[in-house]
């Protein structure tokens, strides 16, 4: 309840691809994603096929949506894993021989992210955070390898927090630096103006610091190879 869906709903004409049953709390149009099984437990409708149908519909007959919101991507990755397991009648991806389960999963997720990116629409992925360690350090709940696939195709990572009655939004990672004067869409600009750090100038790392980072990486590689 930190305001993730509320922020996403502010984007122009959104369609929510919902996974957590939260759609009743959102006035925007939504599609509930799910794997459907028959009485015998066999997969009747796969979320993978459902995603393919949605992408095709948006490509060929988009009824006017300007934004696609995945709410939440964490659950969607689990659903994709489940669909592949159901199709192969196994409990885990590891139970599919020769790594074919993991290969199938990576192919589906990467294709979905790339297909979304190719659409002439805004794309918003909503994800959760979890805490680790005694200090309760916040980290993405999405597995790192999946997070990297999604994050590598996003311009900004925005963290939302609730402090009492106040909602805080701030940029924690970026792939693209936005210049305020270059944004023509007033609706998007209105959203970004309310997110801390969007228009901050990128910080350049001094050459000496860059060299230190490179040397550290190389040293860690040597240590790892030495241990192996």
C-alpha cells in the first residue's frame, strides 16, 4: 500500500494486466492474468498464451490504450513458471531435463518484455520489495536475473513509500536521463514532476574512481578463479 498502483494509474489511458486480485480497487480497465486448469488438474488455459493474445490484440486492434501496467511482475514470473511446469507435468523447472525448463522460461519472459517495448505505448512494471538482514535492508523481491531483464528495458526505477499520510516517490535507478524541456507529453511531465530525482543531472565518475572500480572487479575475478 505504498502507492505503486496509484502512481501507475496516473499514466495516460492505462490497461492493467493484473495478477494479485487487486483490480477491484483500481478504476482503470484491467485483465486478470491466470493459469486455468480443468477438473483433472490439466492446464486448460496458459498465462503464456493469454499474454500472446493480449500482445497481438494491442498490436492489431488497440482500442485506445496508451499505457500497459504489469501489476505485479513478481507474480507474473511465478505464473509463467507454473504454466511451463503444468504443461510438462512436473513440480519444478529443474525437473525438466537438459535445462529445457529454464530455457523455456527465459525465452517467454524475454520475448514478453521485448514485445511490450516494441509497442507504441508507455510500459510500467510494478514490483515489490523485501527486506534482508538484521538492518532490514530493502531489496527487490524479484529474482536478480529476472530483475535485470526487466530493468534493462526500462528508463527509470521509481520507489514508492508511505510515511504516515505522505507518499514519497523517488528514482533509485535509471537507464535514460530525462531532460524536462524535451518532454512534450504534458500528462507524463505532470507525473515525472512529482517524482524526486527524475531530472537530476547524471553524476560523472572521475577517471581515478573508474580505475579503482575496474581494478576491484579484476581483483575479485582473480580471487574467484584462484579459488576455483
